[in-house]
């Protein structure tokens, strides 16, 4: 996979492509995550897969001009327009960014997948706010130990202690310490992607929503609220073992079939 850069509203955004041809699908990660964290969702998807880093993540430019879903939607749109993406998958913050883009232009994507959406029309719950306030302080202080400890607590019990889990913690800790991340962790938990949840009823495109039980930072209730208001949505709820830790093969299958359904099953 070759890395490239696309001009974003606050500076260059790192972009990585794989596959070729059409359709083109863009993958948007969550807060404090990275391109590698979204790649597993793409393994069963045909055509060209485009991954990018939001501001202050990866090798994208750091940003200190405030954080909200208008900013992240602008960046998602800049990448999507540059690569002519017709489909999108977003995780957490990435899912909210897709919603904000669609509320601006309901026809911008043909199909989307929203993975563990954290919020809809109200800010994060108290668990999420406490978590991100602690992470923001640790990011400001350069306190890698506190960040690591928090990330390790959030791992499914079945994954803790494995080499893969430790590699993931190392990778995510590095992201949380990047310039601009303290501002992101301070601002984004108070932001919402949807001002009026009733506006979602106008979005007629097919939507797949993936949720995970036991994730208090990304509660199933947020996914259910979206499914109730999006007219052509399908909700899949997985157990507490983790989408990619305990159900990677099934997630790959569900996402792949949704993006590339049989000809007689296109919704």
C-alpha cells in the first residue's frame, strides 16, 4: 500500500490505497485510532479501498483550530471527493463524520457502514466524558502510562495479554500522544453529528450499523437510535468479545456482503 497526501482544510491528510477499479470505498477511523485499525473492515470489500488519517492522526497535519463534526466531515469529504468514493465505512468518530456529510448531501454516498457509533444527537454519556477527559489530560502531560492503562482496561478479557493486543495498545498510545490530540480529546466528546434526529428519516440509502454489547463508550443504544430513524438501516449487534477481537471473520463477511450484495438482493 502506497501512502499519499490529500489537501485538507487544516493541512495535508495522509491517504493509503489498496485494490483497484470501481467501486471506491473510503474508510474513516475513530478518535485516537488509525489507518491500521480500519483495514480489517476492508478485507472482504471489492474495488479500491481508500484509508486516511484525520487531522492530528498518523502523518496528517496537526490541527489546533477546534474540533467538531463539521471539521471531520470536511476532511472526509476532501478525501472522498479526491478519490471519487461512492461508499464509506466509519468507526465511531468516523461514523459520525459520515452522518454529517450525508445530512449535507443525502446522495453523496450510495451505501455506508457505521461501526460502533458513539453519539447521535446528544453528547457522550458520563462514562465517555470521564474517559476522554482523563485521556486529554494524559495527552497534554505526555503521560503514556495512563493512556496505556486505559486502553488495556478497554480490551476484551479474552484478548488481554496477547501479542496482538499489546501491539494495538502500543500503536494507539502513540496516536494519543500526537500534537493536537489533547484538543481533540477535549472537544469531540461534547460534539454531536446530528442536530435533529428526525432529519435522518430523509436518508434513504442502505446503511449497515455494527454495535457491540458491553462497550460503555460506544453504547448499543446509540446504534439502536440510528436504526430507528434511518429508513433503510440494518443493525447487527455483537457480543462483548469485541468486533475485531472475537468476531473478525463474521464482521468481514457482513461488511463484504453489504457492500457487494448478490444482484438479486440489492437494497
